[in-house]
C-alpha cells in the first residue's frame, strides 16, 4: 500500500502543481521520498515535528495550495491531534493527512508505533473524511478520490503487504462500501 501511495502521489504531483507534501522525517518509510526528489520545491521535511507539519499544511491551504501531510498513523492521530482539530477541521481547510503504519502490524516497532485508536480519533473530528483502502489498487484509487474532496481528509495505510482485493475495473467511491462474497465452502465474507 505504501509503495502504491508513493507511486500515485508522484503521478498526481506531475498533474497538479498545487500539491505540496509535508513529511515528518520518515519519507523513506512512507514512500514520499521520490516525490521529494522529483519536486524538491514542493516537498518539506519538518523533522520529527508532526504538530508543525500540520500547522504548516494549514497555512499552505489558506493560500490555495493542496498540502498533504505524511507520517505514521500513531503520530498523526496522537501527536498532531490538536492541530488537526483546531487548525484544519474547525476552519474546514483542504488538508490531506495520509498516515502509514496503521494498526498493530508494526509489532516489531513496539506499542509506541501501533495506531489502534487513530480511526476512532479522526472519525470524531468535525468535518473530517476518513478513508482506509483495502489494498494497493484501492490505495491508488483512494488517493485520487481524496484529492477531489474539498476539506480535511485522513487516509490510513498499512505498513505490511496485503493481498489484492480490488481489480482494475472496480470502482472506488468514498463512503460507499464494497461487499465480496467468498464461495459458500469458504465461510467468509469481506466488507471493505
């Protein structure tokens, strides 16, 4: 999902000169490093300062730019929660927060990096749209879709590889679930 995000971000960046990516010193892990190499004037690395990343994004949004903050889910939702709430959500600014390493799958990094509350926190913020793609292809489609949303968006990505669920011709629509039914002998269904 992270690789698909980085590749699609690069494509969108080549089509939209207003896109600015703000990273919190982990661009290799979040796959925003290629965007920074390709568009250095539109990429900011603020260091380990997620609150500052969100504040800068809010300021850039007021000038008509399209800022995207990239960090880990736990840091976006916990370290920068107040800034997202107050500086982005209350004024309804067009800021996108794309957070990687969501959930407990980052076990080796310990509990400090495991984001299990992030979706609940972000869903509680006023005007925030929350998106969690299911696989690499839906990540690409979701990233394109969130760029069309006017206002704050939180998109959560997983760190580890996940199996493909979507196919190229599957539509992705924010707010609309997808239902896949396995064969009766599999006794499983997936809602995404």
